[in-house]
């Protein structure tokens, strides 16, 4: 007798190869059947389109590099990935667009990669005649930000020629290029004379970017004052000057929860007392300092309220021997600036300060402030407030500073 279907010993029909097996009590359908094909097509239509892979064989030259810049993998393997893609692109295939993408990527992620920066510098020199100042400002940005002076010998002469050619065409781009050169300690005199001329200043007045240009011109004027003592050209009028960096920079405010500023402030409060230091004080011509102390000639830390915390700006040079010849003249207090050097103040993975940070430290030193850097490696190695206080005590004593009993 034939056994009924489903009884023990009966054999159900086997699905053909490629079919989808169903669970108990369910039917099955071939995987290539019209129903499952329709369901799969609907599922795929709901998914976002998959971005093309940078290794796609259809990409050539510039497209490979541009795709690499758009790929999340460049954050994990920035150097090898981008250098490989740059090597695959022929020189004639490199365009301003893709080189600007590369420059912006390096600046944004603090990647101080000499092969990539040298490639940008060489491109800028080779394509000088075809590049406008608006493009050049983007190509030059990573050099100043990453504090990198390229080996390319024609880099600086090329930029000076571009500034001379297009200085009056795009004022903001001109000042941006000069800002990058200022961070590299290179100030072309001809370009400075142009941006400080009354005609240029009148031209930018009332424009939408007037304030930012005046801020940059104020910084350039400070650089001329401190770094070019022999300069005799026009300067920025005093009425046009504005504070340079009157508050902590945006990156510091954005990463405040990762900063060591609060614990260092508490350590100084317990070590010195609240009246013997100032935090986030902006000194002329507009540099915001992390912590400032006033110290007598004998090394005693003085209450800040009893002293003028600002050194005169422009700096006044005291003739040698004047203080010794006039014993009644009070010995001015020295100003000591404690500078936090956080991890994000350096180029990624190295010990080179970003251009803006190096510029600030250089100018504060030239103005007469004594600098006491607090590197992030040393701060991160302190385990708790007692260790940090001991660390700060050693740092201050190494400068010859002394003070009374610790505060509460």
C-alpha cells in the first residue's frame, strides 16, 4: 500500500538545486523564481547606492586619486594610499581641482607628508601661469598650517610672482597666501607694501570679508614689527588694527573636554593661589595666553593684581647698562607664559607644531614673554592632581621661580 504523505517512512519530494527550502508547514520556491526575484529587486531598491570602489578598474589617473580622497580608508592608511594613487596619475592628468582636494585633505587632517606636499609644490611651480590666486591660496594652505617649507627651489619665487600678478584681483586670496607665507617666516616685501597701501585698505573696507582681512593684516603688521626690523614701507594704520586671536582658537573650544587646561588651572590654584596667575588673558596685540605669571627679578611669583600683566607693545628696547646706571629704577617684573601643547596642536603623528601655534610662540617670545611649554606627553603621564602639582612645581622651580606656602 502507498503510505500517506507526511506519515513516518514517507519521502517528500526533494527540492531541485538552487531552490529555497522552507520551514515546517511552509512551501518552497526556486531562488530564481519570479516571486523571489521581485522581492530581491524591491529590497535592493530600498538600499542606498553603493559608492564606487577607488580600486575600480575603470578609474584612471586623476579619477583614482580623487576617488582615494573620497574613500574612508584614507584615514587609516593616509600616506600609502594617497601616494600610490598620486603615482598612478600621469603629470598631465593632474588638475587644479584634484590637487586642491589633496591640499585640503592634508591640511584638514594635519598630515605632514613630504612626498605629497612636494608634489603639490611642484604642481604649483609647473602650472604657475594657469593658476589664479584663488586656487593658489588653497594649494598653499597646507604648507603654512603644517609648518612645512618645501624643497622645491622655485616655490617661494613662484608665489611672489603670482602675488605680484594678481594681488589686486582677489584681496582675500592675496592675504590668505601671505598668511601661509608668514607662518613659514617668509614675508615678501613687495606684497607687504601692496596690502598695506592706502588704496588696498580702502578697497577692502566695507566688503563682506573686511573684518577677517583686517585681522590678517593686523597679524602681518605684528610679524613685520617683530621679524622685519629693517622694513621701511607702509604699515597698517593703528585705527585699522584689531586683536589677532582675542580668545582660544576654535579647535581648543571644540576639544575643551579633552584639554588639560582645567586640571592645570586647579594645580596652579593649589600651588600658587588664585591671585598669582591669570588664565586666558589676551595680551597686546591680541594673543590669547593659557596662563600668565608675573615674576620679580629674584624669582618671586607676584600677585597679578599688583602688576601690569602686559608687556609694552611694540616692544621697547632698553639700552644696555641703563638699569645698572640708575639704581632707583624699579626692576620690571618678568612675565612667564605657560603654554599648553595639546595633542592636536601638532601635526598628526609627529612633534612639529602647527604653523599657527609655532607663530604664536615665536611672537610671544619676541615680545619679551618667557615661555614655559607643557607638552601633552608630560601632562598625560601625570596620574591625578597630586602628581600634576609636583610636576608643575618642578617646572616652575627649574625657571628659578619661588613662592610661599601652597594654597588651600
